[in-house]
C-alpha cells in the first residue's frame, strides 16, 4: 500500500507560475479545443424550484446541444435526487445512452446532516437510476483535522452507491488553506472517490485555479504511487469560455492530455454551454 502523509509540510512553489501559464495558454485555443468543452460539461440545475419540465428540457439539451452536430453531447445532466427519474425518463424517450445521470447526494451542499441520512441518499440515488453521485465531504471534520473521519465517511457513501461513479466535493472555498485542500483531496481519494470536485456552487468562493492546481497535484501524486487515475471536476462560477479553457490548460500542464477525456475531466456548469455554442 502506497504511503501518504497527512501531517508533513505542504508546499507548492510552482503554483503561481503554473496558474499564470494556464491562463496564457488558454488565450491561444483553437476552435477544436473550444468545441471539446461541450463534452466535459455536467449540465446542471440545482434550484429549489426545479420541475419535471425544467430538468427534462435540460436533459434534451444535453443530448443534442448543437443541432448542426448531433454527435456533440454533454457528459451528464446533474440534478437533485428527486429529479433523477425525470431525467431518466427523458433520456430513455430520446434513446440517449451516452449522457450520464448525475445526482447531488450526501447532505448536499453543506454536509451538515447525520451520516446515516447522507449514506442513505447515496443508496437511494443509485437505486433510482443515477450513474454518478456528487457528494460532499464533512467540512467540520476537515477543518478540525480529522482526516480519517473524512475518509471513512466517503468510504461508506461509496459502498452505499453500489459501484456508481463517486465525485467528492471538497468545497475548497471553505477549507481555509492549501494544506486543508491537499489533505481533503487525499482523504477523499483514499475513501474511494473516482473524481474530486472543487465546489458545490453554493459557497461564497467556488472554483479557483489555485485550488484546482493543488487538487491536480494530489491526483498526480496518487497516480505516480498507485498507477490509478482519479478524475477532476471544477464547478461553481465557471461561465465563460476563457474560464473553462484555463482549467483545460491547467490539466494539460500538470497531468497531460491523457486526462482530457470525459472519463477523467468534467466541468460543472449551467450557463457555460450557451457561451461555448456562441463561439462555434
């Protein structure tokens, strides 16, 4: 078993330089790279007034966002658990087999619920037909340095999901430090995360390139020690094409082009798709 350190110093001397390089590289993108953004999008609605019609319209859009190119699809539709069945029904009606159904679970967005109910949400969402589960870490445990608690809770939610793809949200804007982002990333991966995700979109500070860099470095470290690839999903406040491209180029620098596939990279967004399509 590879050894990972939760107590030692954490330092990323290349963070600022790498982020600036990604921003510069993103300004030189081709149309093909911009087009690829569509395939990474988890098209999302997480509103209190979501209805069957709204999420089914979103599912139809994810299936065919660009009428001139029916092969171009979003990666997934992300909704609340109560709306999983609506998305499943619409995708089946369309004969759509490539777009995944993702659901937020685990006491989203705060995680401030009993572990039993958080675990049950994962189980029920999987039973209802979700392909992917976007859960949240216990931020209180993280802020108190209880990394084994964070890991064990993720492990329980992973088991309850019965093999469904688990994306673990760190809520990096609430973790206060680079050290906490590093250790939360590591605890989530050791607990069974298939992806680590920056934010719920509900925090006052959502996805940032700086937090993303730290998370990507953990993914790189884990891959180098175990040979297993973990996915990455920035979410929250990513609206413009330039913002999305900066994450693409950050991944290229830290992890390489092999991570630029929907199996390992997603972008959680609600309005990004419109802005991408305007540039195609």
